[in-house]
């Protein structure tokens, strides 16, 4: 069976406030979908309805075609989820907590034991397997939560900002885990504020703002939709560069569509002509022997699209 | 996974242990599984130590009182002895166990966010409620049995083998105490489900049982002249009857405050059983119904 997630006119009000407004979304197949949106957009609200933590005001959510609202047990049986930062009974150890979730999911002893080892290894918590979770730091608890959501090797994985509270190495480990998950036939639906993480691991992105879906498309379609815009690159030099030099040497170069100063040694330069324009500019700049030490996109294309869409949504 | 190795967390297709629809245990089996881990958490918690200290304290006080006064009425036969020590202490122990283990059982799931972990699993809300109920019941039973052992130990000291000659009344009393425990836990779980804050749940149940019901009961009997059959605390007085005998349903006794007589109602054992069973059923159904509708926002 192809894993799938579907929201049919999913709506949630809190009093008169509409947190999610008739969301229609169907995701199907083995892939990773990034769920983006500013704070308060309704991402967690959506995911909580997909896991039956809260109820829709109207509409319905389906996992593999099974209505979560009608049969949470069956719908969630194929699903591993991590919504915000749940707590585990503090006196239990990771081993016991995973044993409990595995048993509740109907896994047998041997399976639970071997999977516990695997997932704890994956989140780098093997050394803590018999310590009390109550004494763990926030990031350590989140690692256990991630391990628990992957224990049954689920077909559908729902993650709400999985790298919340993790240190930089933890964040990069989460990316590796998700990349690893993609090797199985698995649908991953993940909310995140870390656009680089989304670019790194996701195939498709959905953008939510004020409870409304702004777009849902493949990552490459989304970023190429930005080709019409003018991205900016950050240039750094080994010594300060004067405004006069910038005007005289850099502004006349082909593709340069404007510039601003970041600090004495760094500039942000708008470059027309997409990737070709950028590579030509870099070659020309190198030829000028200005002491260029850095050249990189100021923002990713996804970030540009995100900011453009969110600001049009606000106005 | 940083560095060399390929992440192994994704199992390759064929030998995959993938969760599938058919494998998830039944609702009841899941409740039992959940209760095992919940009980483990209870037995390791500070509240269990607290509860055991209460039982120990009650035990010590009873032991000391009997040792000091050696009341002849108590130490001449086992039924009187158990009627005096067990019956009164048991409902007290049950009340505290109910409050300590049941008061925040559901509220705590919201407040401590542990419910968010459980509800992410393929379980019915009913399963969580029932599993927690079973665990609270088991933890309370442990303390009740410890109390029973303290009382029986005392009896053995004063009565020797006589303590064990006629155990049927004590057993009957224990069964009634169990019924009271069931009903009381149903009641505390309902309030725990109603208030999502542990402190409120615990406070309301404690105040109701320690003062509220007493006041309602005396208003009902002395002012309205009706039998307070609707109070679980009224029904719980039957716990001692197998040992002490059932008092008359209505007695008129001289008021200790002078002037006139007072009416005292006592339930019969079947009546008490019916009231407690009613409490258990109604509060459990209501609590479950409520929890089914509760959101983890
Ligand atoms: N229990 C609640 N009562 C009232 N309003 C709520 C409740 N839960 C969420 N909201 C509102 O719904 C909106 C969406 O919240 P939600 O948590 O889904 O946002 P989000 O996209 O997950 O944001 P973030 O990126 O900050 O996690 C917010 O405006 C929030 O204030
Ligand atoms: Mg959120």
C-alpha cells in the first residue's frame, strides 16, 4: 500500500479565531514533505488533528485512507509521530519507555529489544538506556522521543519541529536520520523552521500562513518559481573595500543589479541572470584581484520564496 | 550516524517489522500493558513513599493506642478486634490512596505532558483511562494489604491463634473495602478528568471527602430528615458491618449537645453495596465519556 496523508477541508477554530482554515492537502507515496509557516500559522494544530490530540471543528484527516477521527487506533497503527515535546513517565528508563510503546503497538519482545538498540544507537543515546528519563536534559528527552517515534519502523512519520531543543550536532544527526528514513518506502511529513534542513531532506514543501495553505509543490518547482526574482550574494574580502572601489570596479560588471554594505569587508550584491549570472560574476570578480575570500548566496531560493509569500500574505 | 556508516534506522523492505493494522493488541490488552508501566511509575514515585508513610503512621497509632489502653472490649475476640482496628482505618487508608493515586491520574497526563506521549500511540482514549485506573487500583491495593497485615499482626499478638479462627467476617469486610476503593477511584478519576490541573482535582476530592460529605450528610439527616443514601461516604460505613453487625436502619439517639433526640441513619449491607456499585458505574462511565472528548491542546 502506498503511504498517504490527506486533509479534507480540515478546519479548526479556537473560539472565534480560525487556526486552520479548510485545509485540503493530499500527500501520497514515499517522500519527505516539509511543512512550513511562520509562528502561529497552524502547523502544530494541523499535526495534532492528524494524531487526534485535538478535534477538527469541521473536516477530516486520513492516514493511509483511514479516518483519524473515526478510528484513531487503526489510523495511528502505521504512524510514528512526534508532536511538540511530549514527556515520558520520569521514573522510566528509555528501555522501559520503548518497551511500553512497542508492546502497545503489538511488537514482540525480540523485535522490541533489537529495535530499541537500533533506534537508541541512531539518536546516540545507547549509553543512557537504563537511566531515568526524569533526569535527562531537554535535548536528551527529545532524542528519546525521536527514537520512540521510529521504534515500529512506521510507514508514515509525522514530525513537528523534530530538532527543537537539540544541539547543532543533534540537528545534523536528525537530518541524517531523516535521510536514512527516506531509504525505506516511507512518507515523512515534517514541520520545520529550519529552511536549510527542509532543502536538505525534503522533496516537497507546503507553506501555511494564518491557517491557510499558500502552496504545496515539489521543492524544485518552488525554487525555480523564484528564477524571475533577483537573488543576492554575499561577498567577503580579506581587507576592507571602499565604496569608490565598489562603484568603479564591481557595479559595472555584467549581472550586477545593485548592492549594499554589510560591514567594511562584506557586501551584499544583487545578481540577475540566475545561476549563470552568478558564475559569470564570480569569475570576473576573481579576475579583478580584489582579495575576494567568500562568495555565497545570501539566502536560499526557498528562503526568498518563503519571505515573498509570507509578506504578500500579510499585506 | 555522522561520519561513515549508513543510518540503519530504516529497515529494508522484506524483513521489516513494520507496524501493521492487524498487530495492535486489543483495547483491553493495551490497558493492561499500560497499567503495568504506570504501576511501575507509581511504585517508584514519591507519592508511593508518602502513601506508605500514611499507612505506617495509621498502623503505629492504632498499635500504640491498643498497646496503651488494652481495651477489654477489643481484645476478647477477633471480630471485635478487627471491627475496631481494621474497619475504621481501612476507609481512611482507601480515602488517602484514592486521592494520592487517583487525584492527579488524568489531570497529570495533561499537566505533565505525559499524555501527549501516550496519545501519539495507536491506543483508544478509553485504553489510557482504563490502564491508569487499573494501575491506581493496584497501587492502592498494595497499601491496603499492607494495612491489613499491620492489623492482623496486632491481632496475632493479642489474640494468638484466636486471631485466625474466624476470618470470614474479616474477608467479607475486605471485599466491601475493595468495592469502596473501586467507587472512590472512579470518583477521583472523574474529577481528575474534569479538571486538567492536578492540584484542583486533588483539592476538590479531598475537601469533599474530608468535609463536604460530612456537612451534606448532617444537613440531610438533621434538617431535611432524609436518609443520605446518595453519599458514597454514607455507604462506606458498611465496611465494618460484617465484623460489628449491622446497626438499625434508623436510630434515635439523645443529642450530645443536649435537647431532644437525633436521628441516625445506617445503610444495610445490600443498600451500601448498591450505592457504591452505582458510584463506581456512574463515575466511571462519566469519566470515560469526558476523557473521550478531551483535547490535548
Ligand atoms: N489551545 C488553544 N487555544 C487558543 N488558541 C490556540 C490554541 N492552540 C493554538 N492556538 C492558536 O492557533 C494558532 C496556530 O497555532 P499552532 O500552534 O498551530 O502554530 P504553529 O504553526 O505550530 O506555530 P509555531 O511555529 O510557533 O509552532 C496560533 O495563533 C495559536 O495562538
Ligand atoms: Mg508549532
